[in-house]
């Protein structure tokens, strides 16, 4: 639900403050009654020798200085990140480099191309390896640097960076990552993940958001379904209970998912994104026979039981960009930008993925709102004579009606102003509206002149 404010004479109804500006015309948060905009406790930032903690009224995010990743996301004391894990912890899959002198002549002992060597990289389903590529995880990087860039009462920015390291010996690779976190006072957080290369490489995978969530904290998922063919009907899918799912079962498999919420009756964490451009998926070659005689169908993957699954790779079903599976460690989230397909990345180029995180609830309800008694006279839309069958001029509630509401305990009125959506400073009969507001306030009632949802 969103509340639309008004200007001019209606400001009293919403008790709205006008935001001030600090020196140099930079926006500064308005703080009154000890809260930012009168709503949220000021953001607090604390840095130790090992971490940066950004917290608000109900939530706290912890960024590890050693890895540059979020290692804790807590709301009302409920931890959503599984023990020992972190996010976004992006991982990449790098195709093998071509041998020096690789050519097309063929023959025994010849130098081979990278794509030939990639074909032989066939890890089993859910083994952790990547089809056709070496895997690098951000939390195992070298040269990690994490810094608090800025902070005030309303927002804080943290930036981290590192170089992906070869898992067997820790050598730096040609790939680097950077993550920028923008934490807002209500817990809404923008996460921007950037991938770059120090020399020309071929990527096969890019998972920009990889997390494990605590099963103890998550009882259900709310999401939007894939769009399917037009005409599109983007409505939330029914909430799904996940408490009885077994390890290995999917919670979410989606090609276009814009938003999902994992939660319980009291708290939750949700992820959303806006940009779906530049994503790559669906790679497969024709079947090949390797030098050792093995026949490889490159559109299949072998599971732990030796079964061949078609239209799969080592991370599940082909063409899925957002997936959540039940694991022993927790609920594993993977969001891909590149999935099992070849993509060159050259020095000076970057791949940037941005998503948003929200811990809920962002604030606790006010005690006085817990005892609200509301009357909703509207109007919800502009009321005009000869519009939608109306025959009389619209007027705000009169004094007698307002007094009756007060006598039965009403303390909040929703409505009482008639205007076009977006033109809130020009209601019909402004003098009558002013009188209505004064009357409501005289009886101790608050007024929200307009609400839409």
C-alpha cells in the first residue's frame, strides 16, 4: 500500500515535513521526533577489525572485511543467512585456454583448442563443478579490499573488490569482481556486482548472486510466475509452503523471475531485479566422441546415480536463470547472468548485474496504530457530476458526520479530498476541505486525504 501526499493546505492532514538541504545543495534526511522523516530510527554503522555492521530499527546487515560478502542478514533477531555461508558470493565459470599453437590440422599430439578441452569437463549434477568450465568463487578470492565509502543517518555505501583465485593453489586469475552495497534506512539494499578481466577470456558461467538461506527462518515463498506467451498477466503466484520439501527438490525454477519473498509469519527477506538484458543461456554442441572412446551428448548431464538427464547441465535445468533448491546446508539460491554458454570478456569490458534486497518488516508498528479505528469515506477516484452516473456535487464529510465518527471511537479518516490523481494541490472546494480537516483535528482524528494501492 502506498500513500500519496499532498501539498499546500493539505500538508497539515498528513503532518508532512519538507525535506531540508545541507550545505552545497546535497539532500539531507529530515529528522524529527528522533526518527528519519519521522518514521525510521537513524541508520547505525559500526566497523570493527573484521566486519562492517549496518543496522536500523528492525534489521542488521554484516559485511565481512575478509571476503567482502554479506555474512549476516538479521531482522527482529531472525537470521536468514545459513551458518557458514554468505552472499552475493558471485561465482564464475572460465573456459580452458587454448593450447599454444592450437590449429585445425588434427593428428595425434596436436595442440588443442579451449573448447575441445571444455567438452571433457563433465561434472555430475549438483557436484559443485561447472559444465565446461573451471569454477571460481568470490569468497575464496585473493587481494580482497572492503571499505565503508560513506554513511549518514539515511544511507550507507560499502564497496568491496577482489581477484578470483585458482582453487588448487590460490594463484590470482585474470578475473576480478567488485560489489557495491547501498543500504537504506528502511533496510532496502541495492547490490551491484561487476565482473572484469585482465586479459581476454571466455566465460561459460556467471552467477552474480549465490546464497544459502536458513531453513529454520523460511516457511514459505511468495513469487511472481514466469510471463509465458503474450498477452502477459503479471500477478503474484499463490504462496507456497516449503517446510516439507526434501533436499534436492526445487523451491523455485524461473526464467524471468522479477521478485521473490522468503519468509515466515513474522519476518522475511525478498530479492528483486529490474534489468533482464544481456543474459545468455542454452549452450550445447553436437554429440562428440572423445579420444578415450567416450561418447558425449553435450545436452545431457549425469546425476549421482549414473542416469543421463537431457536439457540439463551440472547446475540443473537448462534455461533457468533464477533457481532455489533445498540442500542440507539450507535453501540454495543461484541467479545467473551467463549459464553454460560461451561469452568473451576482454580488458576494459565489464558485466554488471544489479539486484535489490529487503528485510521485512522494515519497522515496527506504532503502538497508537495498533488501536486505530478507521473510517474510509473516500473518494478513491475523482468524483464529478455526469461521471460514472453521479448527479450531485461531491463535498467532504460534514461536521455532524465527523462528530458521529468521533463518538464511536474513530481516530483515523481515509479520504475527504476530491482531486485528480497526481494533482493533489488542486482539490475541488478547497475551503470545504480545509474546514473538514480542522473539524477532524478538533475531534482528535487524523486524516489521510487519499490512499491508493
